C-alpha cells in the first residue's frame, strides 16, 4: 500500500490531463512488489481510476476549510491541478461550518470539510450530517483514534493546546510568563489574555471540554468564569489570539501552539515564546469529512483520498501550518520538534463526553459568565 500511492497519483495526473484535452491516458500496469501481489494492486488501481473518472465527470468540488487559509488555498489548488476538477473553497471557523451545515440539514452548499478540530465534526456526525466513506488511504493513519469509528471523518494532523506569550511585553510589565492553567487566573494578568469565542471557534470548545475534564464539571465552569476576568477579547477564530501576540496587542494568547510557530517562523516575531501547561493539556485532531447530501459525492471521496496523502498534508508546512501529521508515509514538520513540542505530551481526552455535551457546556459557561456581571456582548465576543 505504501508504494501504491505514488502510482495512483501518477495515474490521476494522466486522467486529469486527459480531461483537459492535453494528452491521452496510457495503459500503465503496476509492478509486483514484495508487500502485496500484483493482482491486488491492479484491482485497487482500477478502483481508483474509476473514482477519478467519476469525480472528473462531476467536474467540481466545493470545500469548507477550517485550517488556515494559506494551507487551504494550496490544498485546493493542488487538488485541481492533479485531477482537473474545478475546486472552490471558503474559509470558515469550525463553529461557523457546524452552524451552516445544521441549518442546511442534509442539503449542504459544500461537499467536504477540511481542517479544524474534531469536536464540531463529532457533533454534526452524531446529527447524521456527515457521510461515511471507506477511505483506502486511511490505512496510513498511525492510530485508530485518528478516525471516526464509523468513518464519518479522518484525521490529517494533530495540534497541542497551550499558551503563546510576548516576552518583550512581559519584561516591560515586570511579569513572569504563566506556566500552567491556574497561573492564568493571577490578577496581574488582567486584560492581557486573549482566547477565542466559545460560540464560533472549535479551539475554544476544546478549552471548555479540557477544563471540565481536568477539574470536573462545576469546577471547570468556575475556572472559566474566573479566567474571564483576565480576558480582554474573545476572537472569532481559534488562531486569532496567536496573530496578535507578536505585535503586543495580545500579551498572552491561548490556542494551538503550531499557530505560534507560524508567527515566529513566517512572520518574524522572535518575541513569542510557546508554553505547554505544566500539569497537562489536551490536543486537537484536525480532520476532513464528506457532508451528507454532497452535490459532488465522487469528487468528495477523491478529496478524502487526497487529503490522506503526503501530496496534501505536506503542503501544510510549506504554507505556514506546522501541525504534527498523523499518517505514516508523510514527512513531519521539523519546526514542531525544533520548538520542543511533544505530540504525546497530552492528557487523555474524552471525545464521547465532548460530543454529547459541548452544546450544553457552552450554554452553561456563557450563562455563568453573564451571571458574574461580565460583558458578553459582540464587542468582546467577536463574531466577525
């Protein structure tokens, strides 16, 4: 299987060019390998060719992406280049995609979802709004946890939740950097912390679930009420805090640490330090999925195979996204290891509880914050 992917992509290129009228497909016979017989390779190659033909006949794919736009744009452009299928995309936070798909209720305006943490994916999967698919390239996933048990979504990367701090501003203010979750509650950090909006960002939903699983239900919600006293603004997107740390507008940002790496390496902010909470943190699985009722189902299936290939996931590190990859035949981004991020240094995370209860948890947290007298208006909880 590992050698088959390169062959399949080569065949896909032939069909893509044929669809554009540039060449005629040549007959290609896979050679027998030590890992699997030629007959099995031929069968899988034939199946892939049929999928490519069916996808090209549909001629179009629409993608909702919740990863960073540079990576999303590159992934869509390369898919179109490989297969000759017109590919359009819209960048939305995971919360926005969830709300849109729930409103459309089986008649989606996009075919696939790409990127973003799986908590919202699990919610819409439980609501019957994702389409199961037996992806061949899922065999390259490094752990069973990186896919939905009923094949409703597949993992493409893993990100660690933590803190990004502006070291220049902390020095100017005479403050030490927070090292753990409880440190964020210190009064000296009032007005210095940014987080994303619980209603719009999958990152913030993960924060809620993490605190409840870490401290217990009541204590976790109280922690978030106490944390709110130090938060200046809640951004619409999970990467929002990271984009404002280097400038000093945000002194302490809560989010995924690979977003901090992007700011350091790609935008030149050497004044950003990355911190993994000392008593443990959680992680996201960035995913991809097919929407139930997709208008281009074969193109959507082809997208899933592509998204689970090195051709796609290695575009992340080339386009400012430095998450750990979760397929065994892709090259890991060296930057993540260079910054000391250990993808295994995370707590056990109860995905089932998060799926069943996150909507209730969001309501409880927002109600508790409002009851404390805090501002819950749109100027502080951003939706744009």
